[in-house]
DNA sequence: AGTGTGTGCAAGTAACTACTTGCTTCCATC
DNA sequence: GATGGAAGCAAGTAGTTACTTGCACACACT
C-alpha cells in the first residue's frame, strides 16, 4: 500500500500548488513517481483521490491542548497560538486553494474547515475557563474573542507573504502582539507581569 | 465601448464563481451576452481580460475615511468596520478565488491586495491619532492592532458562510464585538460610555 | 450610393483533459 | 516452477480549451 500513500501525498502537494482544476492526474502521477494508469487503479476518479487526500489531511491536523487549569495565560496562549500560527503559515497555499474551491467543490472546502472548528473550540473553552477562574473580566463574548484572535492569526498567516507591507514584524512577534492585545481586551492584561517582561516585544 | 464594459463585468463575475481556470472564454462571453470571438477582438488574450477586470475592480474599491480628529472612537470605528466588513462579505467569493491564484498568477492576486493595503493604512493612521489624542493608552503596536481588527473582519467575512458554527452572532453584532474588544485592547474601552449603552451588545 | 467599423456565425486548429484498453513485466507466494 | 496480483507502457477515446479564420450582416458617416 506504499503507492496509495505516495499518491495521496502527491495529490495534496499538487492540489496546494494548482488547485482542483490545475491538479491534473498526470501531474499527480508524476509527483508520486507512478504511472498515470496506476492512479486510476487505486482511485476510481480524480475527485475521489483529491477528496481522500484532503480528508486525510484534515484528520491529521494536530490540535494542541490548552491547560485545563490556566496558570499563566500569556505564556500558555503564546505557545498555543505560536504553534497554530506556524501550522497555518506552513499550509497557507493549501488553505488558499481549498477555500477557493468552496463554490465548486464545497465538500473539499468543508474537509479543511472541520479542523479549524476543532481548534477554535479548544480556544473558546480555555477563554471560558479564564473567565471562571477570575483571570479575565468584563462582559465580552467568548466566541467573538476566539474569532478575533484566530482571525488575526489566520489573516496574518495567509497575508504576510502576499502583503509584506502590512506585516513589518516577525511571525514570532506577531503572536505576542495578538495575544497581548487579546489579553488586554478580555481584561487579563495585567496578570503575571513578571513573565511579560521576559520576552521581547 | 459598451461591449468592453460588459465583458469586464462578466469576467469579474465568472472569475468569482469559477476562478482563473474555470472562467472559460465561452462562459465569460455568454455572461456578457456577446459572441466569444468578440471577446478576442477587445482583449488579446483571456489573461489580459482577467487582469484588466481585476485591476478595474481593485481601483473601484472604496476606502471609507476615518475622521481626522477622533471624537467618539467606538461609533466611528463601528461605522467604518461595518462598511468594510459588508464589502468584504459581498466580495468574499472573488477574494477567495483571487487568493487561490497567488501561486500561479501572482499579479492577479496582487491587484486585490493593493486595496487591502490602502484600507489598512487608513485604520493604522486613525489608531495613531487616537493614541496622540490620549484617547488610547498603552504600548501596543499600531500595525499589530490594525491587523488584529482587520484580520478579525477578514476571517469573519470569509468564514461565516463556510463555518456557521464558529459565528453564532450576526454580522452587525460581530463588528461591535470586534471593535469593543479592540478598544479594550488599546486602552480605549471606557471612553464615551454613553454611546456604548445605546447599541445592543 | 458607397465605405468603414463593429458584431455575429460556422468552422477549424492544436493542445490538453480524465479516463480506458490491451499487453507486458516483475515479484512474491504456493 | 506455476499462479496471481500489482505495476508499467503505448495507444486511443471523447470532450474541452484558447484562439483563429473567413464571411455575412447591420448600422453610421460622407
């Protein structure tokens, strides 16, 4: 079953480069170093192959866990956001292409969205815990705060290569900026100032 | 020159639905209610047509102005963000497709980005004015705060149709949430509380 | 009345697409 | 050593694509 894996991996790569229409069976077969006919022996159609490749990718997306009992929100969030920001950036080409397929192949797009929903839920629940533990105050909406932070990471990861003017700071600094802004926004900005001074801003 | 305009408009519409590869000259000509040959009499190639259509669109994108001397940041930002949020949402299909073309047709993608950079600059300068006027405090980064708010609007506009679970609030409420969070983040949360109670949160 | 200019229409070209068929070759297992 | 499955290879099918050519028509100006 080595060939099947090679085909799935190649399909993901070519899809990320060229999208659904541009990912021809010939290109995929070449990328997998396999005869084009073999592709159709493993998958009934190109659609089936791409779908399987995207589903496999979405399943493999790792969701980092945030601590069940928050102690240092700033460093915890920076670690978590840093990880997901890097993942988003690494996969930005694939994400752009999958989003572009939304009108024509909604199922392809939906595969990728599932992972995003999972990650967002993890953050929402962490923010709820922060509020319950008294580490954050105010009457802000949990879903909105989640989407604000994740939206910033998402737009940054996708836009920083295409609009360098808008992102003059490094990826590392970006995460710190967004986390600090969010912590201020949810009334958790002045907790644990000791850890705050330690990292460069 | 009516036909030329019809072709540009049709090209933009078909491109938003199907992307570069899917926007065939036949489809565009049909959408413009024009013979396919006529398309090639006005534009040397399909590439040239799409490029012109996207350039025209990027040029037409309206940039709302933020007041030179801020008085009520919350309502001023809500009005400004509400407008751009609606515009982003209206054009989300086009934006998704243009972003997907980044690898294969960077110039197409870049056309759209120019407008985004313009809009972002307007917000950055407003935030700077807020800080100078003493309406916002803290040592936050202006570009980061800009990108945080615009990233939230951008991700919301593009994701709310494909991931309704993540956006349980209305578009109107979304803008208020993000603006309130940002104002808190930049130490401008408790100014003009009168106007704050007026709108539903 | 004549002369462009812009358009429609029918047809064709050359390249590419997903997918198929028939045959050969390798290689592990019985 | 025979058998079966998995792979390669060459070729072909039917459809689509961007783009071209040649000709006819209709309208505007002189």
